[in-house]
């Protein structure tokens, strides 16, 4: 159970994370972007408290966690000296998952990130009803989800997602965005797995 106002790391009062557990969050080690992605920035290593924060945002519709993660993502983007995008979009959740949860966490995250950067968040991609990446075998996860383009884009497009594990979702979405007209695809995730666990 997740209790309102409780830190996901220690259970003490703290929303979305207490000061002590905040100090335990680590920046991710450098990792190359997946094919088709020109630059990739992540706010945190996908471990410990960061993993729990992502889970709160993803599965429990915790808006405080979403807003907090979005702010940290914008901070990480700025600290990396990454270029401003023309627009932001997101790696969409499968329709069945979105209906079951009642929201698309990636959309909410991208909209908050876009506000922080002063750009538009535009729904560019759609996703088929294949199973969630976390439910699939490693080989299937590396193949990536089925995505399609809803509208054309132009210029540098920022692709937002909560976490990258194999990198396949970023790769597949980047290919679709390039087919839609993006001249550059840059990615921003709340967290990513260590380089040893990453494979495009």
C-alpha cells in the first residue's frame, strides 16, 4: 500500500520523498543513446528510491511524484547543457494499460516537462495494445513496442518517458518521429538502468 504523504524510501512523512532519502538518489552513469536518438539525458539511476518514485507516478497516479520528477528532469536537461527542442512528445502507454490505470503517466510527465521548458507538448505517437514492456521477454523487449505516427513534426523533437531499461522504446519511438519529419530526436527520461543493463 502507498500512503499519502509518506516517503517511498523509508515510510516517514515526506511527499514525494523525504530529505534523507533525497540524498540517496544518484545521477545515472553515462550511457550512449539508443540508435536514432541524438542525445539522451536522464535525471536518476533507476534504483532504490528513484525506482519507487517512478512506480508511484506510473501505477498510483501520484501527481506530487509526477510533478517532482518532471522538475528534476528539466533541471537535468538544463545542467547537461542540452539544446531547446521545438516541441515535446512522449512514448505513449498502450491503450489497454491507459484504460486500466485511468491515465497515461507519460503524457502527464511530458506535459509537465514541456511547461518547465516553455515548449508545447504534442501527441505525435500512438501505441498498439501489445503487452507492457515489463511483462515481455528480454528478446521481445529489445524488439520494442508497436508505435505509429498521428501527425507530422519538424525540427528537434524531445521524446519524454519515465524510465529506459533496454532502450527499445526510445529507439522505436525515435524511428517513428524521424519518419514523421523530425530532423533531430533528443530523449529525456526520469531514470535509466546502469550501462551494464542497457542494450539498444
